[in-house]
C-alpha cells in the first residue's frame, strides 16, 4: 500500500492497520529465528510498511496541533 492510499484512510483505520502490521512483523521475525522464513525480504517490506503508516499518522497529528 502506498502513501496516497494510506492518506485516504481515517486515523482509527491507520492505527488498526499499524497494529496488524506490527503483529505480522513479529510473526515474520519469529519464523526467521526458527529458520522457517523463506522470503527474508518480507522483513524489510513489513518494516517499511509500518514506517509509511506511522509517518501518515504523525503528519495528521502535526496538522491537528497546527490547526489548534
């Protein structure tokens, strides 16, 4: 999911998506440490997805405080 798609979502949806992605990252790390992970690049992809989501959340927080 790219940043433009993320910006269309509400703040609650973004926070829920962040939780889901963090859970997925945990599962990927667990598989990696037990040598069951086939695609190791999925770790990097998951971290970047979380970073995109957190960036959009932070942008909204900054915009909200600037509006006050």
